[in-house]
């Protein structure tokens, strides 16, 4: 957990440890990066405004070095631009200060449950899904195109897997948030739009003219591999 406000850091750490999590705390960007490299965390809780190295810069580095670690960003800013920037650079979710500890713990729990479910699915021998020249391996959580891996972030994989399993069916942004993110996300549904844009850039032959993840006007998105 990376937070430079001592009182908030203490409160969050207490709640996490009380819930049974092991918590490593850093008060600035450089120390957080050092800790992340040393400990390989299951989840990073990252404040946006930090001394030494901004949360945005730290997020970029973490994404380059540990592409699959879930990142929950904390921010005191409440503008759409700041929220979208955080998602654009690789955060999986965000909480805007001030927030209730109950909401925060629900977000943490949901993100870690998604990771556990992925491991359980692999152990159960889930099938691969062919998508034209793509293959989605649910066991290994790997997407390949003609045998070459297409690197996906955790939520990108979860979103693609859900859509691929329900091909031909249109889902609203709210439905996707509930099904993929695992809780009722009452904030900004741009979260889905950002992740869809990321996926299109990675899997579509022509991202500006998507043929796999189709926009359904007035509804949301549909996975429709012809």
C-alpha cells in the first residue's frame, strides 16, 4: 500500500490486517517501487499524489515490470480526466477520496477474488476458446495469435473471456461492470470503455473498424466474431 498521509495509511493498514491481509506500507514512490520489486505483491493500493515519484509514474513503471499485478488507485481528484488517465496508464480500478472503508474493502476483496477465481478455473481444467486466428486459453490465462502471445492485463483478459463465452449477446456497461469487476460499480462507466479500447488495439486487425468487439448503440458492447 502506497499512501503518504500517515493517518489514512494507518487506518487502511489496520482494516486490511484486521481482514487477514499481509500489508507492506510505503509513504513515497521510490520506496514503494523498491518494495514491489522485492515482495511481488498480489495487489497494489496506490495513492495518486506522492512525494518523490507520482502515483501515475509509479503505475507506469509497475505496469512495465509487473504487467499482471492488480492496481487499485486512490485519488483525491474527482474529475473525469484524472480518473480516465489513471485507467489509461494501467490502473484496474480507483477509489475517490473521501471514501468509506466499507467500500474500499469491498473493492480490495473483489479484485483479489477475481485473481483466486482465475487460479481455480485453471485448476479445474477450463477450455480454450478459438476466435478466428486467436486462441483464448482459460487454463493459462493466455491469449495467442497464430502461436504468439498477445499480452493482456488481468481485467482485459477477464473482459475478453466473459464476452467470448457470451458471444452474440449484447451487454450494457453496467452489466459488464457487475459481471467482470465483480461488484456494483456505481461510479464512472468509462472504465468499460477504456478496457474495450485497450482490447481492440490488441486483438482487432483494424482497431478503428472493430469486427470482434462491436459497439451496440444505446446498449453497450457485443462480441461478434463472424
